C-alpha cells in the first residue's frame, strides 16, 4: 500500500492576513476621503491663529510681541498681495510684511481681532479660496478707538504640507 502525502493548508493564517489587509485598505480609504476636511481645519486654524496674533493687550511684553510678529509673517507666502482700500495695498515680500506688521503693533494700544463665518473652497490639493468676516476692535496709542468689520477673500497655497496665505482682498460689509 502506497501512502500518499496529503498537504494540509492552514487557512487560519490567510484569514488573519486577509483581515489585516482589509483593515489597512479601510484606513487608507477613510484617510483619503477625509483629506479635504483636514485641509479645511488646517486653513481655519491658520486664520484663527492669525487673528489671535493680531490681537494685542496693553500688558503685552516685547518678547511676546516679537513672537507674534514672526508668527504673523509666517502665515503668509512671499511675495503675497494685499488689498485693503488705501491702508495697505500691493505686493509684500517677507521684509516689507515683517516691517508693516511691526509698525501696526507699535501703533496699537489694544486690539481684539477675530475671523468668523469661515468658508473654505478647495480648488485642488495645493490651492484654496477662503471667504470670511474679519473684525477689528481696538484702540490706538493716541486714544482713538474703532471697530471695523470687513468681508475678506483670501487665497491659500500649500507649501511643504503647510497652508500659507497668498493674497487677501478686503471689502466693506454691506449693512
């Protein structure tokens, strides 16, 4: 009698590998499907941080002010274009932007800046258009105070996985 060898295949290890492959595939699909939501959140965080850094308290130290100026300048791509009536318009490189932000902060005694109603439109993986309302309520060092509300359109560009502001256009709010 000849004995034939019967190969038994242990199917358990293939089930485990198949299950792991399905989990990885599910994670990749979930990650890809939510990429645009993550970019929207990152863009909104850039604007929220920018508004916080543009805000100022009378007790703010020089070191804090310098850190805020650097952070504000870091939120923008270079060169960037700016359009806000007669206050500031044109193209800004990093030196001009840094100087302008520093000058703004030296003239202001206190300020509360907010960005609200943020709407993000992703144009592709590296470009976005953002619409929001910006509010400035502050007091100059000479005692004058004002509250300004503007509708703002901003173009964002993604550089090295970081979203930067490429341009900003300010419009008066219609009452």
